[in-house]
C-alpha cells in the first residue's frame, strides 16, 4: 500500500470522522434516538398486547410506524433541500420528546388506550421520516465525500447498537419496574438526544433554490432520481430488498417457535444474531474505508442477505439458523451502509434531500411487503413465507446485477471531474 493510499484510508476511517466535534454530537444524538426507537417499539407492543390480547393489533403498530415513510418521504426530502437542516432536526426531536412525554402522562394516570398508542406510533413514524433526509444531508454537509463512508459506517453501528440495547432495556425495565418507569427512561433518552442536537455549532444554510411549487418540486425530485443511473438502479434494488427481505423479519419469532422449537430466551438470542452480524460488518467497513466501489459492496451485501435468509428458511437446526442470521446481518451492513452513501455522492447538493426522500419512499414499501408475507404465513407457514419471499427476491436480483452501473464502475460526485480510468482528482490512481 502506498503512502497516499494509507493517508486516504486514514482520512476515510471512522476514527478520523470522530475527530469532528459536530459529527460526534450528531452521532451521539442519533445513537440515543435509535435506542429510543427500538425501545419504544417494544414498550408499545407489550402495552397493546396487554390491553387487547390481540397479535393483529400489535402488528398494526408496525403498519402505523412505516406508513409515514411510504406517504411522506418525498415531502420530507423537499424540506431537506429547502429548509435549515439543523432546525428540522431540532423540531423533529423536540416533538418526539413531547409525544413520548404525553404517552408517559397517560400511562402514569392509567388512562392509556390502544388508540393513543396507534396515534403515538404514527406520530413518531412521521417525525422520523421528517428528520431522515435532513439528518443524512447534514452528515454530508459536515464530513464531505472523503469521510462519508466512515460516517455512514458509524451510522450503521448506531442503528445496530440501538437494535441490541433498546429492546433489552425495555424488557428489563418493564419486567422490574413497569411501563411508567419505561416511559420515564424513554423521555429522558429522547430529551438527551435533543440536547446533543442543540449543542451542534455548525449552521449550514439551505441551498438557494428557485420558486416553490409542491407538485412540480415532487416531480422534479422523482425525475432527477430516476434520471440518474446510479440512483435509479439503487432504488430498484431497495424496493426488492424492503418488500422481500426486510418485511420477513417480523416472522423470525414465529419460525423460531413453530419450526425450530425454541422458547422466548433462545428466540431473543436468535433475533439478536442479525444485529450482531450487522455490527461486525459495519465495523469492518468503517475500518477498511472502502470508497471507490461502494456499489459493489452494496450489491454483495444484498446477495449475502438474501441468500442467508433463504437458507435460514430451509434450516432445521437452531445453531445453523443462528449462523445464517449472523451472515444475513453482515450482508445488511454492506447494503445499509452504502445505500444512503451512494445516493448522497451521486446527487447534487440541491437535489440530495429530494433523492433521499425518494429513497425513503422506496424503503416504505416494507409496510406493503409486511402485509403480503403475513398473509402467506397465515395461508402456508412462516417458514414458507420467508423462503418464497427471499427466493423471489434472489430470482429478480441475480439477472439484474451484472447490468447495473453499481456493480460496474465507481461512484463519483456529479461535481467531481473524473479521469479516463475513472479516478477522481481526490483519489489515488
């Protein structure tokens, strides 16, 4: 490895990005927010289950949480392109504290009803969608293209730590103390995330964009995203991923109980395998700081995740199933870390938020996919639903990937000149 290569790798690693004070604050706030979101999912689910004894109504919480992503992601993308992104995060996180505090009061007064929790899930889902493109665009504003892979690796690690710690904390607090203390903890977590966001010093003005027209702006964002080869290919793969792989994760407990024959403890451990794999994968990506062929990492992650989940559906043994979900998580790290990275590098600054909004719209298809795989699980079995969904996803992906620009060439910024060999001015040749 040459000296210039070592220097570039060092500048891209997450050790380098953590030297940025504002990014550290943003990352810490995001870590708290992720833990809180996974925690409140468990708290709400157990509350609804206790109030209704209905698995269907528990499932409705998932629908309410993801419906805003499907309906409003394009709008939030427009907001990210036209508003002060820091202020959008402040508003979203302030309202998140307010919603959670309201549920705390209702729970403490023993006045909580299922419809309160449905509305709370819908509101928290909408606030997440509002913040998502502004937060991701703000990350790019803070670190730039050179350190973006390291930053997004840290984001994936955040998500994974939240996925591991949030449900565990919720279960322990509810078991030992009850629902009211759980909501006190949740309100404190979201409140601290709000404080960390307030402490960020960077103030990056919104890009100067022409007169606003809602429908024409939406159309322009969609047109831009579909007109960009890299983003268009990524959106297509994201639709397949979220409809056919992400949507089956809700069936893991059923597979564990009905097909692997294990109880609640081993079921929880099994589900954690995917998060452990994602943490390992994101850490490796962050340390290696692969910046030239992000698209290939994205595609390999997709294939590994789908293949592992298909084999998981066929596995008759618990240890093998655990290992397969671990590999699925490693694949998910490659997919999720590079997903927003590719969009942010490929889009111009003026369209970055809109492109992320279109991405969010595609992510929201998970709500529809969840309904379909749930129906198949009721008709056949959970194991069959996982196998059929992931098998169909692989059948769609494998023929398409060799022709995708994601797999064939490096990702470059539209504002960065490239040489005849595909290298940029900032890249070693």
